[in-house]
């Protein structure tokens, strides 16, 4: 956990310098690594110059799963009769991810689409690029292996070695008893599954902007710019009202940054870390794709086995827009019909300069396989 006095000193510095607590001011503050020092979120910035921030695509397809959520135990269970991953139709999931990519990038082929989604720093060759996939490993609802595997394989198809792809959760550990048991058995055998954030250098302080300006512990290779491409692979779960009664891609970074900077999480901290140079800094922007695995979902939570058969995958390039659109088009409609803290959910848009009228939700037809 970051030292509270560090963040308080950062706030005092901003006030004394007359810079305010805006994202531009924080973006100008030094962080280790040239890429990480690039400004974080600025209203109107494009995560991907070829894909609108406000375009969110989703595919609903009951054929992606072979059982209802009431019929299994959990993600970590390896039994072919009760483990979640054995009930996923990986072929259908991955074909639908291709269709989602085509719709998101508005390309005619999957290869063109994935090449448009993932952007390479100009000074690097693809074989030099490093990628990290942030998964959510609390309780028993994690990003299913078929989805993570597809992302690994698409990154590799561009030329990124599997050894340069790291799956991690700095808070709940993607390795112990979870993703590492699928290496060579659903995941490429040479990708790295990190113990906590150890494979990403541990932690170092990184600046975050308003509305919670300060400096907090963050996964080191995300904070210092060593990671070129960050993929946010979240799930559809509930949480406390301070997070809108939901936890998806924005809250997923409570395993990238320290999750408890003030003794407990806050709405302002949730917004601020997702505006940070560590997450959306770099040239091109570091976080390039956000996925919500809603094959099965939780209305409440964050703990527990999934209890809603939503049969969906959602994708976009801008995390707060993805989360807002998923709340409105998945979580607040049948079969979930969850209640949310509307004030917080609306801030997913307004704190980033968007309105509800800006959001485009696209239902994508399932692939034929």
C-alpha cells in the first residue's frame, strides 16, 4: 500500500504550484519511464484513432456455454462435470470474439480487425512488444479461459512472443490454483501467469489525477511503461454502492493499483486510477481493449458463484463507456434486472466527458461455426 503522506504531499504540491488537480497537471508529473510520463486521460482523446471510444459491441449466444450457472461449482474446479471452464464452448466463444472484433473495428475480416485494435509503439518491432492481460480472480467468477486464450493467440498472431504476454491480478493472484493449471491445457503453454504482480516487477508509486489526485502503489511494469499493450479482461459482478453496485473493467484495476488507498475504496479513486497515465498513458494508449466476460454473471457480489445466465461477451476500447453500456444493456435488463447507484454509474460517463447520448451499443450476430 502506498504511503498516505506521499499522496498528501502530491496534493500540497499541486495546490502550491497553482496547477489544480486536473488530469493534464498530473500527466505532466514525473513517473519512472518515458511512456508512463505521457499524460493520462484528457477529455476528447482517442484511445484508438480508428475506433470510436463510444462504440461498444456485444454478442449474446447461449451456444457459448453448455450448462446453466446453477449446474456447476466454480472457475477453479477442474472436474469436467462441475468446473465452469469445462462448460464453455471454446470454439463458439472464440469465433464470436472474431465477430465482435470485426464489428468494433468495422473491418471485413477478423485479421484486419485485430490488427486495427492492437497498436504497436512506432519504435518497436512486434517481437519486442510486451503485453499484459488483467484478469479478475476474486471468488469464483473469473474471466473464462477460452476468452483469455483467444486474446493471447491474437497478440501472438501479430508477432508478440508468448513469453512477452503476462496474465496477472496483483490483488487476488492469477497463478495459485487458477490460470496456471490451464497452461498447455486451454492456454498457450509459454504465456506467463504471474504470481500476484511479481512477473511485472512488483509495485511502485504512480501518479493519478483528479478527482483523487495523489501517488499510489501500482503494478511496476504498468506504471513505468514497460508494458506496451494492456488488455482489461473483466467479468460482470456486483459490488458496493460506491462503485455503482457493480464491478467490471474500471474496478478490475483495483488489482493493478493498490485497492485500499484510504482504508477502503472510493468512487473518486475508481475514476482517478482509470484516468491515470499508467492505464491510458503512452503512445499509443496503453490500455487498448476492454472485455466484459458475461457468459455467466453475478447481480450481487463480488463473491460467490455466478447466478445469472447472461450468455454475453462485451467489448470496447474505452473502459468507463464499456461499463456504463453493460450496466444499461445487460445488468439492468432480464435476466439480471439489477439495481445500481445511478449517480455513480452516470459518473462513468460524465467524469470522462461523455453523455448517454454519445454511446453506441451494437448487438452482434453470433458466428456460424
